[in-house]
């Protein structure tokens, strides 16, 4: 509520003889509007670390009337904070959220965040040219419960490749996985951006995008959903106007990057790249721009539903949640 609206509300309350209750309600609404939204900011080295600097550079939130309190956290900590209520808005993927929903969580997805940007990477001198060439080989990726691995497995399964049975997968932290890869202890790695671009900049070779595997298998034209804005149902229902503004803001982030992909190069440090990684920095616009989602609509919802359907078939989920995971902000 801006000052003019507040004065109009207060004036109407006086005219109708509704003070002090109506005025108190107006004051409460104004206070709520000014309250900062505690929203997650992934740490440097994650694609989402671009959100804050780009919002600030392009003033994407200037006309929305929301105040953001960016809270830096790794994904595991973010989910704990969101579930505990110490964070208002975080991000969740479909399988991770479905797992919580099956345990009674009321967290819902209400806006866009990131498209799937998982990449299959091999060393530059590797003979392997496709994921199926790695059948019987060793690859490294993040935790088995991570959205990175789960969505890679879902997409691969649609082509007949079962990462659980056909490939020897070593799960570990991103740092540990990079060490294994660079020492030659594994034949490939499935990783997210901007780590994949850093590796390509150092001479590694990309043999597949998880998004392309998904699109080829499903016939869909858009890169699939990876994570979206998420909040408890209670917070969402009490702050629907704010949630809608946040969804708009993140759509703007995606469309701004799509229109100005070179905007990613000046914030390379925020993305975790060092100044001397010039080859990787030069690759950021073409490789990272598709990562940032631009819409929250029926096509995205259909993708989420499909991901859940396949996850149940693969045994990643015991059952599909009894409720929809998403709402239209």
C-alpha cells in the first residue's frame, strides 16, 4: 500500500465511522507491505547467485513495491530454513518437494527460478561422445537425493539409459567430484552451471545437456523445470500479492538475461569464476542464459507432472503426492 492508498483508506474509514478498527487494519496492511521478504540467494558458484546483482543493476524490482532480504545459503540449509519458517521464500525442485509433500509438508511452488542446466562433461581427450557411451563406466555427480542427479536420471531413463543400473555413479560434494574428474578417477561428471562452463573453459568437453535429452525424449520445445520459487502454504496464502510480485520479478530476471546475455560476464565473480578464467567468462552468455526461467504457466506445470510421473516409475518416489505441488501466483 502506497501513501496515497493508505490515506484514501483511512479517509474512507473516517467517513464510514469505522475507526479505530479500520484504521488499524490499514496500518497493519501498510506495515505488511513494508516488511522485507526473506528470500534465498544461492552461494557463489551457483547459477542462482546471479539473481541479486542483476535485480540491483537493472532495478527490476523498483516498481513492484517489495523489499527483499537476500539470505545466502547452500541448498540443504535453505530447505531446512524454509521448512522451519526462518526463511520466507526458497527454491525447490519437483522430486525433492514431492518427497516432502508425501511426508506432510505444505510447501508449494508459486513462481519460476531455474531451468535444468545439468551437463554431462568428459575430459577433452576422452573418446566418449554421448551418455550411452558411458555405460559400464564411472561418473561422479552430487548426492543421490539432489535434484541434479534425480532429474538427470529421469531424463536419461526416457532414452533407455538407467543411471542406477547401467553406470557406476559416485556421489559426492561438487568439490570432491571435481577432484575425481580432474585426477581421471572417473570417466565423466554430471554437474550444473557455472561449474560445467568452468570445466569447458579449461579444455573439458560437453557431450550432453540434460535439458536436450529431456526435450528429445518428450518432444517439448522448452528447457525443463529444475527449481521454482517455494514457500509454505501458510505464507503463500497470507502473502499472495507479494508472491505474485516475486513471480513477476523472477520472470523479469529470465527475460532480461535472455535479452542481454552479456550481462552475465560482469558478474562472473558472483557466479564463482576467477578473473583469470577468461575463456569460461566469455562462454557465460551463450551457456548460462537459457538457465534462467522466463515463465510460470501450464507448460511448466505439465513438465513438473511428467517429472513426478517418471520419478514414481523409477522408484525415486514411492507415490505421487496427493496434491499439486504448484499454484499460479
